[in-house]
C-alpha cells in the first residue's frame, strides 16, 4: 500500500487501488490517514474517496458501513485521535452523491459550535476542508446544510489553518453573502498548507480569500 501511495504515477496507483478487494483496501488506506508525511495522508484521503465510490456503485450498504466507522472515530467515546478522518468523509461525499445526501448534514455539524463541533484546531481545519470538498462538487447540498453560516463564522478563528480552509471552502459555495466577510481578510498574511486539485500548495489566508472572491464573482 505504501508503494502505491508513494508512486510517482499516482493516477496509475488509483486505478490499481480501485481494482483491489475494497474491504481490506479501505482498512489499509484508513490506517494511512495519520501518516506523518502530508502527501501520504492526502493521497490516502483521495484513494479512499475513489474506492468508496466504486464500492457504493456496486453495493451501497457496505459503503455506508465504512462511513459509519469513520464517523465513530470522530466520536470522543472512540478514544481515537481521528487524523484525516473528516477529510476522508469530505472526499467520500464529493465522490458519492448517495452518501453525500445521507451524511452531508453530519459532516457540516463538525464545524458548528451548536453541533458536533471539533474544538482542536488541526482537526477542525480538516473538517472545514471536508466541507469545502463537499461544496466543490455539491454546492447546493452544502448550502442546504447551512455551510455558508457555519463557514463564515470561522473566518475570524484564531488558528490560521481554520481561517484559510474556511475562505477556500466559501469560494465553492458561490454565494454572494460571503463576499463581504471574505473582503475583510485582505491583510491576513498567515501562510497555510492546502490540498487542492490533487496538489499540496502553500498560500496566505488573504490569497485564499481573494481566490474565493473571484470564484464567487464568476458564478453570480
């Protein structure tokens, strides 16, 4: 599994991963989510989305069961430190419309203080990214789960990674209501790391807010 995730031709690795028996493959990919190397974690996230999509297309119930296992990891009673789990849920939701419809509201609840809020900054930024990934493919569904309101309140969060992910995610919603709060971030020079379109990149929060404003302006 490690060789497949490290391969230079990751697109070929994804094809191979989706051809393997899904249950053991998903177990091994989930084990790769806490990887110390960011690129390994994000490739595991990406692969999980692809493998679950194929599984859901064949049989939705085992795909649901896997999602429920991920959700359990985000429960404090599980005793786990769920590195990468919220990101994986967002990637799965982006890849499977059926699962997105069933679990989008739960996903957005992790960034809502009145819901299942994740207070720890590194995990919260991952949940915000997951909501943004959902919105990148299913913006109407994300808006229906109050993603706009829940993301906007995080633009002033102390952790710059949370602010940056919130700005990036708001761009995918295409809602003009986000323009004004995003505009207030022009001086936020904190640098964050972001997995975007299959690449790991660094940008300031202000740059992500500007990109989001341009994206929204192009859709309204």
